[in-house]
C-alpha cells in the first residue's frame, strides 16, 4: 500500500514536470542523477554475495536429488526430505514446527535447506558439523522420518536402478548410509540462490535495489543486525542467544545449544539463521512464532539490540530483507526408481 | 533371473554359430528373420496407443501445476495433490491406502493421476464425472486434505502472484473454486504417458516388445483380461465387480459403486483401474493388498476369470504389463507463489 501511494505520488510529480516542458524534465533528470551519485555504495560490507554452485559431480547430484525426493527414506513411505524442506517453498515447510511420522509435532521450525552449505554448522543447535552429518539425522529421528539407516540401505539395495546409480557414482557393490548422506549433501550444495537484488547491488549494480531498500539496509547495518547476520548467508556464522537484552517469551522452551554442550549457559543459544530468501521462509524463529517479517524485525530489535524500531524503519528493513531473495533452484522433478518385488513395503499405520 | 539365463543361452548359441563361420551366421539370421515374420502383429487390438497431450493453454497448465504441488490447499499446509499422486512415483503414493489429515488412514488405494483424463469417470467408485469434478473432492474431504473450498479461495486470494496468474488465465478479478479445479484438471490432462513399448509395437515397431512380452500380451488377451482392461488406458472404461467367479476376501470391505448408487448390486463394483504404468503403481487393488504384479495377476485370473495361470504365464503377463510403462511427465518443479502477511497461516496441530 505504501509503495502504491508513493508511485502514484511520483507519477503525479512527473506529470507536473512534464507539463512544465522539456527544460523542467531535464532538470528533474539531473536532480535524480545527482541523488543517485550521492547514494551509499558498497564498501567492505559484512554480507557478501552468493556465488553459483559449481564443481559437483552431475551424476552424484542427480542421485542425491532422487534421494531428497524419495519418501522411501521414511518409515511411512510418505515423508521425504522435500516434505519439510520444500524446494518450491524456499526450502522450508512454512509451518511453525514440522510434522513428523504419525503426525507428531516437531520440536522446532524447519530451517531452509537453501544455501545451507554456507552455514558454519547444521541444525538450530549446531549438532552436525556439516551437511553429510546432518542428512543422516532426520532419517532415523523417531519424531521425523522415523526410519533407520539399516532399513533405508536395505530398501535402496533392493531397487535395481538405485543399485546401478550408486555403483556408477561410488564404484562400490553395496550401498552404504555414508554414500546416501554424501549424495544428499552434494545435491544440497547445489541449492544456493545467487543473483539476489542485494547481491547485484553488492557487485556494483546501483539500480538493483531502490531507495527504500537501501535505507532499510543501512538501518539494518547501522543498528547492529549485521553483527550476527553476516557472511554469504547473512547468518549461519555463529551461535547467539535468543533474547539478549530482553528474554524471549515462548511456549516452546528449547534447550538450544545446551542440548549439545550440556552447559546451562548455552540454553536458548541457536545458530543465527540465514536471512537469505527470508521472504519465503515464514514463519520465523526456532519456534515459528513470528508470522511476518515486520513482527520478526520488531521483536529482534527489542530483544537483541534493545532498540524499538519505528514503523517506517521496520518497513524499510523488511523491504531490504526482500532483496535477499535469490534465484531459486530450477530443475526437472526427478522420476524415482521403482521398487522391486523384493523391496520392503511401507506400512504407515503399523 | 529368467531373462538373464535366456540371454546367456542366446549368447552361447550365437557363439557356436559364429564359430561355424559366416554361412552359419547367415543361416541364423534368416531363421531369426523367419521367426520374426511369424510373430503376431497388431490387428484391431482393444488396447490403443496413448497420444501426447495437446491443446492445453500453457499458462493454465503452469497455474494448475503450482496448485497441484501447493500444500496450502490442505488444512495442515502439509498435504498437496502430489503427496498422494506423486508424479515421481507413477502418480500414486505406493501405499496400501493413503495418509490423510492428522495421519488418518484413508479408505482406499490412491489411484494414479497419470492418464486419468482417459478414464470414463473418476475415483474408484466413479462418483466424479470428470477431472474438474474430482479435483474439488480431496481438498474438502476431512479424511484427506481436510480444508474447505472457501478457505482455499481465501488463501489464494491473499497471495498476490496467484491473484495475478488467475487473472491472466481467466480474466476475472476474484478467484473461484471452479477456476481452481479447472486449472488442476487442465494440468492433469497433460499427465499422459505416451510412447510405451507396447504403444510403439501397436504402431508398427515389431521390435518394441520381445517374445516373452508378446506371449504375455497374447495370454492376457486370449484369456479375457482385455475384456475389461481395454481402451487407451487399458482400463477406465467400465465398472466391474471385484470377485466375479470367486469372492474377494479383504479386511477392507468397501461399498464400491454402491456408495454412489445406493444399490446393493453395486457392492464391490469399481471402475476398472488402468494398467498403464502399473509397474510403478504398486501395491494393487482398491485396498492395496497385492504387493506385486505376479500376485495381482494370479488373483485376477482366479477371481475374475476362473483361471489358474501357470507360473510361466504369470511371468509372461507381468513382462507384458511392464511394456505399458510410458514416458513419465517431465517438467521443472514449480516454485510456489509466497504467502503474504495477510495469508491465513496453517495450524497443523489445532
């Protein structure tokens, strides 16, 4: 709405100047030009541009993609990686917390898989060092896919086309869970989202973001958000406490990093989430309690920085955050290798 | 296994003939040629080839594809059309019966969406006349997606990119459920699988199916299977009783067509399922009780035809059935339009 009003106002102004003749129009052009040259330009920013993925073995990526979409990795035969990290929905499920086996309510908001290779550790509590280590977790977690590594390997071993593809990629005769998680991780490495407007601006395209978005970025930066949301992923570089200045009030009391370290001081410490594609990954926070970006920015300002952002500052920051939406991964939906007569069948209701 | 042994035998025979010199090789060629010319050729077969989809409006197809993959059409925000009609898995879920909202056990095996436009009616009990009528059903079925048409329209209305796409396709200012089901149906019309080996054979390519597959087809045809499994979809042209000669014993007593007509005579009457891509759509029957094609063929022979197929006949028929696997739909996975701040959020656990 705000944007619409502004553009109507600009249109009216332009019309008036137009009526004033070409000299007036030229004067406006020069003013606009001058305004532009005064705009802030990138100068060693703490957020850096995302580069396209490269170097992955295409056959391994294709295998990992199939596994990512294959619900046979779950006990029910119904839940795949893509169920909670939906690549059509910003790599998340857009639910407060995820739905697991038997419709169990998950403990935490599903983090996006997009650009996850850029995080320094995996999971909200950082309990996995990398994507390979992460990938094995949900498969065997009774609250999530509720299968076991042995069952998954048995299932894959019984499927001739998978056998052949694993052999082609890894050169081995029997499939191992390490190969499964490696293929998944390599596919996930390709799920980066370069070419966001903000990245184009970082690389020198002044017009890639508009005045409001730039203002939003400068407010974001100068008020200290960037101290945690930095690096290529605008996050994912450190653990921080949720609720630094004010405590975070939630129905979802999570141990956070303390669940890994056992130290009380790590309670409510989480890996700082990425802000990449944050426009697509609502709702926000580890408990999914914030439905909108405006709400999330307001709460973050108060709790982490002790700062009450004005409404217009919030609008500006939200406009900036939307410039972090990059090119979404585009690929052909994989056709999964069919089970054989020997493949253990899913029994979702037992 | 059987196939492997045969090819080893042929290889041995060919080697011997080779050793016998070029005259011997020529003699073999001629014998093979003679054998081929004696093979049965298509002659007004009751199964007809599938033609590629055409005539659909590409923008409407794209819109329908997004809706097909969009879990916001369900109350939980977790289940999309693709959850139970997975286009990477033969258009079905490969489960005995489907998982619905809150992990409810569905009453019936999910029929494939592939080639469903070729069925004379939709659903196992034929309660929908066409795909448009079908598409509205699962959205509002409390056992399936458990949403309502009003809620779905409200959600879509709140999403700017959907608003724009509906307007572009239908030229109207507000989205209706009829437009939603029409877009879904038009997308589904594109999900045909032409170019199966059997279709290529029907069209004159003698080598498209091998001797065993042809033998299987002739057994299938001559023992009467084709009386019901006919037309472009090798099924989907009539209702038939499950258990004609012998009654079908099942834990899943379904009213079948009687649920629609209210007539006791229609109990256990079902739309004959398609055999297209049947290799991919296990498990079989309305209750998903048959895990393998061999099991299904054996049971069908006894119950519907009063015929006990020999093991080699079953192997042949299964080999033929696998020639009905056509080109699976290939398309880029859609990126879904993001919700706005006004979009009603899913509350899967309430």
